[in-house]
């Protein structure tokens, strides 16, 4: 399977001028401590680095000791990059920072270990370090004199729960956790964006998806015309909403897919239609006889299937089914690219 850990598909092959980090998952930090791993002679996981135009190369072993100091080093590399790139104020730059916390294996930096007594133990200690590392990056932006010209986004790719190994975290009233898609507790997460003097401080419940960041950031930078036009773009440009020029984000519908590539659910405003679901990592994916229907505005826990109690709510299926129909038409015209398949563009 060709992924981002495959030569030719690493960050320096995908538009990044340079990168430093791990190719796969933080889980690998613990691999080399197991006797069976060593007995099989498997290679030690590595931290990698690379530059555009050259192959990536190992930078250091990625083991439990490295995991302890991983985010300190991520912050150091980030701060160094900001200092270098900010010297030329006329040249914009993009920095993507992927912190390793709070992903297992759960280890704590010595500067933060035991500092959150009575507030959640190791989980709170790790959150404290995350806050500090984000602060270091924000300080570097300010010290470089580019604070008012820099857009900062802080977001997560999934909700809490599952086998984190340290407790902590909460999905609030939302049903499920990381391993129970497509319930809200699996993928509903907060996000923050900051651009001093341009984006006014506010709290919003407007719908936005991770794939919306690319067109939105392009819009904020005044470069919307550079978005590809030879293929459908899943994201929407919410820049007008961010700048206070529109009362809505522009997204009222979202389709959620499973790791098998098949549709799980559709959310339209506060209405959720579920075609398939699972209640845990060890549980099978269930396809109910009829789709489940929930109103998240009154039932955030997705406990009451409206279709089961009141068939008059059937009209709520219409917007969801329209979204599915639009998606199927798009796929028919622009087929999905299979994993590992080389892609040189759609034929016009």
C-alpha cells in the first residue's frame, strides 16, 4: 500500500520544502522495547528528515526515550523554521506542526511530570506540555514580528476515548469515542483559528470539516483562484465567514466514510442519518434494516432514533439522500483514486 511512508510519497515529495518527524504512528516508539521485536531482527523505528529534491533519511532512533522529548524537538524545529523563513517579510511560508501527544505510548516530559497533581495525572501533565509547546510556537511568531500577518490554526483529527491508556479527556454529551464511528463522539472536535486584526474573537457552532481548511486558507490568503479546477474539491471556502462577511460557514452537510471507503452517515445541519455504525474497535460494523435518524439539537447523545418513534420525521431523510446522490454523480464523473494508484489528472 503506497502511503506517506513510501519513497516518492513522503512530505518532501508532496510539496514540502523540508520535514522532520515520523513516517507512521507514535505507536512505533514502543516497538523496540519488546524482546520478540528484537529477536525477529526487525529494524528499529526511526525519526526521519528530508528536503525537496533529495531522498529522506533517518535522523535518530524513535524509541521510548525519543518519545519523551518528541514534542520538545518538534517545537524546536518549528521555531527554527519560523526564524529562518520570517527573515524575508515579503515571502510567505507555510508550517504544518504535528505534535505526537497525546497519542500512545503515554509518556511525560520530565519538565511536566507530576505538575498537574489533582487535575488528572499523566493526562493533565501531557496537556500541559502541549499548551506549552503551542505557546513556544506562538511566541516565535510574535518575536519574529509577523504575528499580525500570520494565520494560526489549531485542530484535532479525532475525538477522545478508546485505548489511550491514561484516562482523561471528554466528549461531553456526544455519543461514543474515537473507535465508534460515525457517532459524534468519534469525529466531532473543536478547532481554533487566529489572525489578529482580521478574524474577530468569537465562539461558533458553525459546521466546518478538516478538508475545508485548504480552500479556506487559500481564500484568506487571496489565492482562491489557485485551487485545482480539474477535479472536485471536497472542502468549501469558509473565508468569508471567518472574516465576518458572511453569517454562515457555507457548509451545512457532511458525509462520513469508514476506513473501508464506504459511506457511514450524512449530517445535514443538526440532522444525522446513519447508514452503518460500530460501537467499538472490537465490534463489527452494523448496517441497520433502515437508516437511523437523530436530531442532534435535542439529542446530542444520539439515543432516540426518530424514525422508530415518529415516521412523520421521514422528510429529514431528503436532504441527506440528496447529498448522497450528488456524491454518487461526482464519483461517476471523477472516480475515486485507489490506494497506491498513480494519478496524473482526470481527462477533460
